C-alpha cells in the first residue's frame, strides 16, 4: 500500500465519520394534516430536533457513495505507471 493509498483511506474514513455525525434528517408531517415526509437537511446528531428523525436510507446512500469514491480512488491511485 502506497502513501497515497493510505491518505485516500484515511480521508474516506473521515468523510464517513462526518456523514455519520451530520446525518440527513426528516420529519413526518402526518400529524399536522399536511401528510408526507419532508427532508430537513443535515444536522449534528446530538442536537435537539424535536419530532425529526434520522433518514437512514439517506445515510446509507451517503456512506455507499463515500465507500465507492474511496475505493475507486484507492484503486486508481495505487496503480504503478509502467514504463
């Protein structure tokens, strides 16, 4: 593993941690008569958000994108240039 690959892995882990600390939130509007679920953006996980809940599907997609981009960068930057 090259130093560039190590950096890519560390950066990917940091991005995944940040995505976990600031997950996407949603609020269910069924009790208000408006109906439906409305996304409320990314907010700190330990904050007080009332009736909001974590959008687990959105969080999973965020982690999947980070994993795919990190994996692709790891493979592409790890290739040795052949002469």
